[in-house]
C-alpha cells in the first residue's frame, strides 16, 4: 500500500471508488464506519433500534454524497460524524413530539450470568443512564471524545464549537456525571 500524500484524507480513495459505483468500496466503507456510527448513535439516543436507523441513513448519505465529495474542505470522517449527530438531533426532536413512554420493557433473559458480568452490566447501565441525563451538548462532547476517541480538535470541529468550548462542555459533563453517579449511591 502506498502512503497517502500529506494532508490527503484517508477516506478519499474509497469515496472516489464509491462515486464510480464500486460495490467493494461501499462494503469497505460500511465495514470501516458503521460500527462507530452505531456506537455514537446508541450512546446519544439510548435506543439501539433508533441508532441502527440513524447509522443506516448516514451510510446512505455517504453513497449519495460520494460523487460530489470535494477533498480538502473537511475531513470526511468529521463530516460523517456531523451527519450522524444531525440525524440523532432530528430523531430526538421527533421523539419529543411523540407520546413518550417512561417505562422500558425488561429483557426476558432468564439465563443466570456470572457475577463479574452482572457487575459490569450494572455499572454500564448506571453510566449509560447518567450519560442520558446529561444535557445534549455535554453528552455529545463526552461521546465524541471518550467513546468515539476523537481528539479535542476533531470533536470540536464535529460539534462546530471552539476547542475551548468543547473543553468547557467536557469539564461540566464530567462534574455532572460524578454527581449523578454519587447520587446513585456509587463512587464515581
């Protein structure tokens, strides 16, 4: 594999191939991007089914946008994260207009699990609930940096804020998460 020219977007070649209708390139793009989009949407929405819809719609937009993509304006990955965030925002706005049901049905899993798995699942559930309780912009900052592993610069670009604003959001989010987890009766 030849190294990319300095400043070349690592996704540029796949996008060019997708624009030409290359199905293998589309599969490669889906394989590379879909898991991260699913994780992002799941953490923001708290709903795996809605997250799948968002991730699929974002991938459809990649397919549609590929012929018009102009390298150099924005990094493709940044654009894709922004698309996913916008789709999540749309989904949340729509769900606010619908009748909300506060109860989530319990899973019908009767198999006993090892203690370690139960503890991990319980911790993950508490953290997930605390994450959902954060204001949207704070939740986005946390998800982009900690779960999506974007740098401060990349996360700020996706959120269309300055790095300083992102750092402020992260700081407030960490304080709020600590408070929520302590209130929940667990050390943060």
